[in-house]
C-alpha cells in the first residue's frame, strides 16, 4: 500500500489507518465488475472514502483509471492497495467535460464553426482559430476577428477531439507496476471535503402520561458532485478541523447526567462512531435523511428551574425556565438539536422549544430547556450582608417564588459560584450540594400561591 503523505500529521495518518482497516476487512472482496463502497463521515466537512473495485491489471507498467471519485478529493491523501502492485504516479483529472471547458482548451487551436441560414436551412462552415475565451469567445476567421455570440442564427462548433485532460466524470488515474497480469481487488481510499452530517431529534412530550417519544434523524450533505451508491456508512462525532492536533468538538449544550450505557456502536479513541444498519445511496448534491433512533415510552416530566450566582436584589421578578427531563435509556445520542412538541388540551401537537445537546451516552438523565415560564417568577432579595472579618462575609437571601398557574409547580434552584468552605444555615427548605461550586434546592410552589426560600450563607474567601 502506498505510504500516506508526510504532511498530514501523525493524528491524521492515524485517522486514515484506524478507519480504513476495519472497513476494508468488513467489506470483503468485490465480485467481478462490482464495487464495494464504504464511507466514514465526520461532522466537520470531511469524509474518508474507501472504494474496492474488481479490475483487470496488465503486467508491467500500466495506467489504471478510477472514474467517479469525489470532485472534492484531497489527492495527497490517496492510498491504493492491491496484490502485487506498486504505485509509480497518480493524477487527479478534475476538469470535467463541458462546452466552456472544451472552448478554453481550444485556445490557439482551430475549430469549425457551422451556421444555419434562417429561411433556407443551408449550412455554412468556416475554419476558425480560437484567440481568447475571456468574457466571451474571440475567433480569427480568415483575415477578420469575430466574437462568437448568440445573435439568433443557429450556430454550432465542431472540435477535432476531446482534450486529453478533460473527463466526462471525475477521474483519478494511477500508474502502477504490476508483477503479473489478471483481475484483482484494488482498494482505493482518500479523504474528501463537501461530505458531512448533522443529527436532529424530534421529541413528542405527553405531560399527562409523563412520557416522551424520541425520533432521531441524521442528515448527510453531499456536495462533492459525485454519487456514492450502496455504501456502508458510519458517522464519527468529532471535529477534525485541526488536522494535526485532532481535538474533539465539545459545544455548549443541554444539562445531562452521565449514564453507564455504550456511547456508540464503536469508538475510535475520543471519537464515538455510529454505524448505519443498512447500506445507503447518497446522490450527488443531495441532502439525505436517515432515521437512526426511535424510542417511545421514555419517562419524562416538566420542571421549572432557576439558576443564579452572587447575592443581590433584582430590580424586578425573574422568570423560571421551563424544561423537560427524561432519560435516554435506549441509545447513545450524538451532538445535535432536539426539538420538543407537546399536545395541547385539544390533542394538537405544538412546538414548544429546541436546544442543542452534546454527545450523550445511553442511560443519561437529560434536561432540555424550552424557554421562560410566563406564570412562574422569582424575586431575589438581599436581606442583609455583614462583614465578619477580612475573609468572611455573611449574607441573608430571600427568594419569593410565585406561581400564577392553576396547578402546583416545583422550582429547581441552583446557586453557582460557591467556595469549598462556604457554609449554609437557617435554610427554610433543606438544600444540598450539587457539586463543589453549586448548592441546589427543590422548592414546591402551590397553585396561584407563593413560597419563600430563605437561607444564610457565610462566605469564607
């Protein structure tokens, strides 16, 4: 197999090799005249294409053409494997056969211009030399210079042949030295841009039943100009925009508590891998959606949350955030956007909000924020503050929580920014440490009523 380009960096070479080996083994040999396509697609405008073709190879030095490769191929990443062959040279011919390209390649050469005279249908033919194709075609016909233009007279141009480096389809040509002739499997792999994927989720929340149905979709975008037919496909969750450091993508996302389930069907180090269960065809310039997750009956509930930091009086009441809590007990979930729909009293599903979620293991407890709760408000008030010493300050806080709804509500309050030695006392509702810097309370608020959360905190800094 050809050595990978040295400029790729250690991690990119590892990416190619780690991804290539299991897929080449899984694909097996291609039958006569067939192809076995495998795609490893990243969500950062990058994909690894692995293409096994059964081809006849002559003995000695010969040129092999691979048609229908991606137009966005990175030629320096090409690797080719085959029994008894070694690579001498490779060329990627990306100039596709079009009328404008044919004319560009004819500059300085002769063509024939055929015109049809309106009314009589008689054709005239003249030999012309193409002088330029900049902003139009300029010809020299005999002693005159003429601009080829659409003036209503039927005109066609006849060329002597197709230029050698113009192709009807994107083509990679490889010159090899083969020890012997005959049919064999050739395994071509390369990186390409303009092939990527994103995940989206649709959640149907039934508040009365306390359940949630979750549908997951993968959208694969192919703008390579090439179709990939009947391809085994796997999706890698990670950002490889830095080709040498290869740092995973970790966006700001919804809250979650880690589960114990598998993060994916496979795992390439820091990059979870999602294998699509069936082969798919991704046509050129197509957005293809594939369902990869279908869960129902997940236990779910609506909650109200309020998160704050510091100790101060607010000028006006603040709204709680309404969210849906559920556990994704069935499958791991790649990074994407989850959109929540909820049925109203008439049973009509309505869109209630969306949030981006991070890569989430199976069994994780998730909280998806939907927006501000209009009828549930919190009024923070700094009752008093007292400097006890140079490093110690005592604060007394009151949070007046009002619920204008006809049903009770529970507000999950979180106070962030704490120190390890900060001490709470005189809590009207018992709280607990969520983590080293956060204290939490669950505050029940009656229907059309009010509950006050009060506490004293001694800050040691």
